[in-house]
């Protein structure tokens, strides 16, 4: 496990201490808000039209946009004409400088179609999901809509602002002759009022007659994680267990436990469970029905409760120690339309027991385990939090050409919309009494889960509002969680990572001393190198077999393994196919020569010296001397073979050097020929361009001469027409008269 504030490995290897001091987890005050709670029972109606939702959104935000636009455009003038407000789209007049408030609508050519959903119901293959709704870099048709009609927007200013369908804006400009509105400036609602910290909690404490200072907890941290994507497989168990052990203080050293004890609440921002399997085709469904056997009323082959059981068990292990807020996501078992319902308590048979404080006798803290909506709004230690599971930002991403998620989050805050593209391309509940996605108050923290990477920034509003934006990455892919300080709202990352088991040999092989001894091909081995794959496999097998050795033994083993690989594959005898292969082969040959000189030859000479010294000792038997003589003869034969091998390798190296020189000379010659051909072609093209230019000048000169002749002859034009033309030419182009040899008539 690797964490950003990790401790020394020796901290866990020390003997037990007599100091049994315990760490108490920092507490926090948590107050959920019912902002996105949907009606239940008879209050749920889905037969309404979504057009009413756009009208209510415009009615809610229009006063704020008008106030900002009136202040911004009051002093704007063009040629003495001031910009005036127009109440309706149909009242815009051509050529009049004005501004108007409405809803943006973008005609996206690749956005989803309702026919795709109908096709899924009938097992018809629908088009694949689009990463972007825009078609390349082409301009997207954009319109401004209100209750009276639509107005097409145009102008280069639109490319400099981020807009999506559903945003309420004020546009200033004028209608052109084509009936399009040329946009000169745009204003958005910007951040709403931001409640001061502890405003809501102080009000509740005052109503209950409590002291305000006693309601202040110690400042701790809030952990935010998203994208657990629990599938029930064993592959996603270890990292999840490491996260749980770190949060409960069961892993790492005392300093890490102290850091974990400061976490007062865990927020899970969507996609706790992995995506379900894709919908089967008709043929697959029929085949499955024939082969499957149902037991106890359901198909045991298609029903898998392991993911939800795993999530429930993991949450139940954390809840005795830390309170949790759970937001649903796109892959979680709840409603698809936004706002998503909380995940039902039936999914958590063990965790639902912790909806109140788990320790009897402790002060009651509501929503110890809070399964909430998506999006969700709540207060933690007086700070207003607004969070989402990621679908809203992901859908905005499909509308724009950029990649910056923080810019999209900032734009959504300044639009005052948590789901601007709903209901156009995001399923949502058809609100009638008002759009719930309109922000009435500005949060202090806005976090969005299941983003590609961790990002954070702080934005400011016109009246001093400050919002901490946090893009929370997917834990399944990155192993990262975000810690938010409750005093400063600073964000930091803790990373959990599982490393594969590596022996000491692997770490020693990465040192500079070993790399220096390896031959050049081994230092820069790549997957494309024909000698790397088998050699890496041999070396990895050796690393897995032997777990401890010295550096010298490691070096000898690496050299022997590499030489064995060269001998088996005959790499030094393979014909090279390009310059890189020549260079690699030369390096291999040089290494073999050095190895023969430094290893084989010297070892044989050393062994001969040892045998000779042994034979000089007195008292040796006749048999021992005969054995020594045979050994010497064998060693001399090996030495002679080694010398011949060195001579042969050096000859081969010289041959390869000659081949390399010929290859390089041929390359230089071909390069010079190519450059000469390019130069000649360029000269020919320049000559052709110059020839065409001369012909064009001559043609223009001939045409001018012909026109001058027609004018001077007065056969084509009467004199009364020539005189004004000549006067105008003489006044405007005085040199032209001399060139044409033209005399002004008397």
C-alpha cells in the first residue's frame, strides 16, 4: 500500500509498547437537506410534459439574470445607440441593439434519440454510446428560447464561452439581415447567495436553547471516495480492504492512525457497485432459457447477490467507527432518472442498523448512515456541501470540445444549475412546481464523483462567495480518496496501491552498478527488440525462483543467462534488417569478445596456473600426476579454443564494422540523391510559378492596352462619358495617364 503520508516500515516491526493510549475519532455535525427528495406515493406523477420544466427554470432564474445584465449592459453603446432590453424573443427587431434573456438550446447531431431506447426494448442493436455529441470542430447550431419562440444565435463570441442546452443566459447583440442574432456579449446568473458557516446550525441550536459554542466540534477532515465498483470478484477485494483498514486505524503506523482518526465522516459519491452485464440479444436470451433451471422462483445462473453483499459487509465493518453518507451513481441499483432515489435499505441488511449512533448511551447523531439522493445537499461542520455522482458533469462533457472538468463544474455553478442538460439528454423527474436543479443557495464545497482524475480549485463570486470545487477520481482505477480539511477546506489525496511481489533481485537489478555491467542491448531493452522477450522471461523466472542472493551472484547470473540466450538464438549470426539492428549486433559482439577475454581466457589461465602449482608440489603419486597432465592438456585445448573464438569474433566484428560503414555510406548517398531530387523539383516548381505570373501580367497588360485603345478611339463611348472618366482617372491615379499615353480631351 502506498499512501501520501506513509510511515516507516520499521514502525510495524517494533515490540509491543506498554503505552495503551487510544485515539478518539474526531466528531462532526451533520445535517442533511431535503433539497432533492422526491415525492412518494400518490405525489409521484410522470405524465407531465418536460416543457413546463424549462419554463419554470426560466421563470426562476430570469430575475437574477436580468439584474446582472442590466448592470452590465446599461452603459454599453455603439455609434451612440444604447442597448435596450427586449422582453420576448419575438420582439427582437432587425438592426436594433438589444439584449434578451432565454434558455440555450444546442442542436447536437449525435445526441441520443428516443428511438434508441425503443430499440433496446425490442432487442434491436442501438448505436454505440457517443463520447461527444458534437460532430468534430464544426459550429454547433445554437438557439435562444423563451415562452414565445426561438432565435438563432451566431457570432464568433459564442466560441469563447461554455454553453450547453438548458443554461439560462442574457445575450446582447443585434439581428442581422438573415434573421440570426449576432451575439456581442453574454451574461449568466453567477453564484447565488452563500450562507455563512454555522448559519443553519446556529439557528437550530438557538431554537433548542443550546449554547452556540458547545455546538462547535473539533475541526477534522471529511473523506470523499467514488467509483468503488464492487463486482463481487476477488480482484477488487484487497484494495478495498486496505481502504477500510486505514479508515478504522487497523493499518499502518501510529502517525497514519492519527491521520485516519481525524476523518470525521466518509462520503461515497456514486458507483459503489460495478455496472451490470449488458442486455442479452434475443438469441442469447432464448438459449439461456433453454439451458437454465430456476430454483426458488429465480434464475440462479443470472442472479448474483455477491456485489451488494460485499458492499453491505464492507460498510458494516466501517460504521461502528465512522459515519457514512452514501450517494447513488449510474451503476447503482436505484432509479435512473435524476434526482436518483437513495439506495433502498433492503440492500443493506447489516448496515441499516447504524442509522443512529452505534454506541448506546452516546448523544444521538442523526443519519449516522445516511443513504441519500444524487445530487445531494447537506451541512458538515457548518459548511454547505453539494455533491453528485458524476452523470451531470459527464453529460456536459459531451456537449463541449474541451477536456477540463473543473471548468465545466465552475460553469454549472455560475449557471446555478446542478443538471443543466436535464431533461434533454439526462433522464430526470418532470418537476411541475419548480426546477429542483436550480441552486437557491451557493455551497461552500461542490464535489463530483467518478471523474478521470483528481482536480481541485477555488472559485469566487461577485459578492465574495468562495466555492471549493473537487473532482473525485474513481477509486477502482486510481486507488485515490480525497481528504477535505474542515477548517481551511484544503483538499489532499491519499492513494492506496497494490504492488506485485518482487524479490530482492528485482530491486538490485535496478541499481546503477548492475545496469553498468549489463551489455548495451540489455540496458535499453524494449518490447520490439527481438532479444528482450525470452531474456526477460528467463530472468523473471530466475527472480521468482531465487529470493535472496548477493549482488555479485546476481551479476554473474545475469551475464550467464544473457550469454545462454545469445547462444541459443544465435542473435550475433542473424542478418540485421536496419541500422538499429546493426548497432545492437555490434554491441552484442563486443560484449561477447570482452566476456571471452575477461572471463573464459582469464579463468582458463588461472586454472592452468593452479594445476601447475599443484603439480610442482612434492610427494604426488603417479596417478595424480597423470590426472594433472590430462587436466592441463584439456585446459590448454580449451584455452586454444577460447583464443580461436576471440579471433573469430573479432573478425566477425570487423566484418560487421565494414557492413555498417557500407550501409552508412549507402544511406548518405541515397540521402544526397533524395535532397538533389527535391531541390530540382522545387526549382522546377518555382520556374513554373514565375512563368504563370509573367503570363498573367502580360495578359493584364494586353487587356489594359485594349481598353485604353477603345477609350481613346471614342468609338465605343461618346465624348461626354469619356471626359468625366478621364478626369477621375487623372485625379485618382495620376501615373496611369502617362502609362496609357492618354490625353484628356479639350
